[in-house]
């Protein structure tokens, strides 16, 4: 039975962010790195307000007919939150879940209200400015002040064109009807949870809180920021590949 690897990208990105990892895995696995709604070449419509289930609805057909424990699920940022939703919804399908700072901000509503408000404020600010300024706000929040304006013009234009989807992503991230207990109860496969040492507190805090409740989790920090899978792909991919290799050889004893 061939194992499938499904890789989900962050907001304002595309499936191409995983191209290096795909090349490293494709000889031994069926590798899927789709564009999420509104990104890359995916122009399919989505409802407003959007839910993570709406994002997942276009992904489930990719896994149709797959037997239990035959899929390794990888997700980064918004894609990590979608991955958590999918793993909670159909836990029997997944052999392992690998996450780089899943931004499941709904978990902050009652546990970290100040951080939840910070994220909501960013979302509201983006709605009240031009598309280019909204893209700058979003990129600079994750990468540091002024990062957007140092990007090549063609990259700025691409991000500006697709930034409208980010508002829908925030809706889905905020409105997901799940708690830490829901994830911990449903997800019992091995989980690798990564966090960037230079990332925003909101993303770091979510990662450590999830690591504290998931029953079969391995937590690691990586010397990068929240966008590490893009800006430091070789570093992050090496950690992901090492975990997958260990997973396929033998289950670590603490699982």
C-alpha cells in the first residue's frame, strides 16, 4: 500500500511552497500539494463567511478511496489549521500529522483573549485599507516591519492580487467550532509540531499549547520565523523528512 502525503500551504502562498519537499518525497510516496481556495491557480468560489470545512471540502476528494492510516498530512499556518480540522474530522485516515505553527486562532477565544484580540485587530485593519496596504500589513505582521516593501515588485503585485482571500481565512480560523479537548480526543496518530524561534508570540503560543494537549506529539523549535517553510525551506524540510523517515521505519517508543 502506497502512502500519500498531502501538503497544505499558508495564506497568501500556494502549493508551490512545498515544491522542494515534494521533489524529495515523490520517489517513494504519492505527493499532493494543491492550491487552497483563492491561491495559486485555484479560482473556485468559496462562501462568506467561510469555515475550515469549506476549505476541506475541496480536499477530501483527493483522498477518496484511501484506506485507514494511509495519509501523512502536512500543514503550515492556515494550512496547518485546515490540517487540524481534517485530522479531527476523519482521524482514522491519517498515519501522521506534521504541522508548522497552525494558526488555529479560535483556540485563543477563551484561553488567550489578548492574543485573540491582537489577531482580530490585524484582520480588521486589513479590511480598512487598500489591497496593497493590506498585503503589507499581513506580511509585516509575520515577517517584521518593512518586509513587504523590500520584496520584488512582481511579488508585491502577486500578493496584492490574492490578499482578499485572507479575510475569508481569518473568518474560518476564528469561527471553527473546536476546542483543545476536541483535537486531543480525536487525533491519536503521531504528530510533529514545529514552531519558529523567531516567530510571532501568537503562533508560538498556539504551537506550545497544542503540544501540551495532543496525546502523541513530538514538539521541536526551528531557528526561523513563521514563514520558515518558505524562507528557510531546506531547514524546515530536513526536519519534516527526518520525522517521516523515522515514522516509516518504526514507531518511536513514546507513541
